[in-house]
C-alpha cells in the first residue's frame, strides 16, 4: 500500500461528513462532503454519496465506512461505477474522522 493522500471529516449532527483532503497530485486541502445514503443503526458506519472537487473538476462516488479490525478504527472505500477507486483507514479524534487513503 502506497499512501496517496490524507483526509479529515467533521461529523455533523445529521450524519453528514464534511471535511478536506490532500494528495500527492494536489497537495493543497480541497473540500469533500459525504451525505448518508440511508440511516444506519451505528453512527458513522454505512454508505454515503460523496462529492469533491480537484483542480476545478467535480467528482462523485459512493463511500462506504465499516468498522476496522480494532476498536475505534474504520475502513473506507470510495467506489465509482461499482469499482473501488480508493481505500483508506481512519480513526475518530475530537469528533472528526481522520485518516489516509491509497489508490485501489
């Protein structure tokens, strides 16, 4: 796994995730927002419709978040057309999901 970038998401009361990311191609912070696709029983876990902008180009994907192998850790996958384009790991700190990701 070659880390491609990092991200953080603030967790809003309605379950929306809003934050920023940066990567090797675009090392400045860019915005990303993810809205829950459905209400989940456990906070944060589930599928989201996410969108971000990179160098003026808009992108969309399905983001899925599942519990990681240890408590407090999470695994993330961003999919476009049912193909995983990025995978990542994160953890919660100060009501934010913080982590890194790599190209799938």
